[in-house]
C-alpha cells in the first residue's frame, strides 16, 4: 500500500504552498519552492473539493485511490473494523467480502484486502472480491496479504507476509526476488504495460530510520534501483505513470540520515531503465504519493515542529496548495488520477476521505 514506510499506513504531515497552475509536464530542472502561505483566491479557484467521508457510514475514512472518472477507493472505520469502499459515479458503495481495506484502483478494478487475503474487486460488480492465490507455503504458514495497486487489465502488486508479490490478471503469481541485503518488501504500483514499483527494507527494519530502497521492475523483469537524491540514504516509491514517449514517471520521496524527507519524481527510460532525471521538491517534510501520466505529483508536506500537514499538487515549477473543506485541517493527498484531474486523500483533523477536482489539469 502507499505508505511512508513499510510499517505505517500514514504519518503526521505538512505546511506548504501556493501557486498557480502551469503546464502539466514538469520541467527537467527542480522547481522553485513556493512561499509557505495559506493561499489566496487564485488557489481556491483552481479546484473544488468533495467531502467523500460525508457519504460513508462509520466514524472515519481515508481515500487511497482515484481514477479518471473521479471514482475513489479507500476504507472507513465502523465499530472496531475497517471496511473497503468505492465511490462510483457519485454513489458510495461498501465493497463486498467483509472487513478489509482498499489501497488502489484503476479504471476497472479496486485492489486491497478482504479478511486478510489479497483481494481485487471489479467496479462493474463490486459485491464480491476475487481473492488472489497464495503459494502452498504461504497458506500453510497462515500468511496474510494485500493488493496495493492494480492496472486496467487486473494485473496487481502488493505483499504476502513480509514478501513483495505480483499477480497477472488470471491469478498467475510472478516471482519477485528480494534484493540481497534486504529482508522484506511490497509492490506499490503497476501500469498498464506491466512496469511495476517495489519497496524493500533491511531485515527487521520497520521504522523510518531503517535502510530502504525503491525499485522499478521493467517489462523484461529487470529490477532497476531508484537511488535517493545526492547524499540521502533512503528512497521510497509510491506510484507509477503510464509510458509516454518512451518515459515513465515515478512518485516518491528521498530521505536523509536525519529523517528529513523530500518529495521526488524519477523520470526513467521504460525500455532500458536508465534514470533520465531525478527532480526534488526541496521543502523538507515532503512526500510524493501519486503521479499523473504527464508527471504531475500529488502528496503532502509535514512540519515536524507544528505537526501540521498540507496537501499539494506539484506541476512544472509550481506547487498548488490543496485545502480541505471549511472546518477541516491537516489535509493529505494520497492519489492522483492519470489525467491529473482528480486527487484523493483525507483530512486528518476530521478523519474524512476527500476528493479534489482540478479545474485545469
């Protein structure tokens, strides 16, 4: 699932950013950071925001996926259990199969977990999930699993136990080898061409200070290490775009030994795996969670001192602040649709899932 580490589903985040909307295709140079501000009329006019949580049962909710139809996927808390949901054509639906979580979605599917098993729901009929198979050894060990991301065909990535996993649409399991020196992993994103991103952490490393590294798996099966920026020690990958002009964009973060994180976008040659560019938003506390096919990045910035968060959309040299509905605070953006029109996330203060609609994506 999209997480800032392999062990926590969310973190306290924030401060940041105003800015007008520039072109969707980010420049090769790192953007100039905006002034930290609350934003003005031009910022609020750039988008509308929907309180998705207000359409759901339960006491709290988070949105983790969004597609180009504006459909949203995530989970809500009811009593002591979490349930997966999808907002489809404006209607909120609890996904069938009982307690679980939804972590990602495409134009046709939602991926997540149902009663501890990796699950995929069809948007055409979300009443029951398709449970993706585990190996005999995993079944014997009682391993649980989840899908973090799914493409339009139904191919998916995620994790079973402490191991990264990948499935084709028909349920065929694709072996994923953990790189030497690392002890656990998970799949975090997959595009329609089968390119996928994975995250690996040292054995026993389940804190933000643990060494961790992002990888891109090419269609050939080759694994490409996504290096952190400069002298940073850790990289995280959270989302991958479709291939355009032979290039693919990956959203994530680069982190120093002092646990200072910054949002990053890698631009990679989809055929060779060569990293063409590594663009970093220099504001400390940034995390890139979603990426559009044009390379726009959605995420949030966390201010460790104030414990406040702000959601953002970074395009070209501009960063647009995404505010929550009136009365809510500390918004986090966790997903961006392929066209860049929709952003999904939630407001931590109200624990309500949100969807932003960008007026000029």
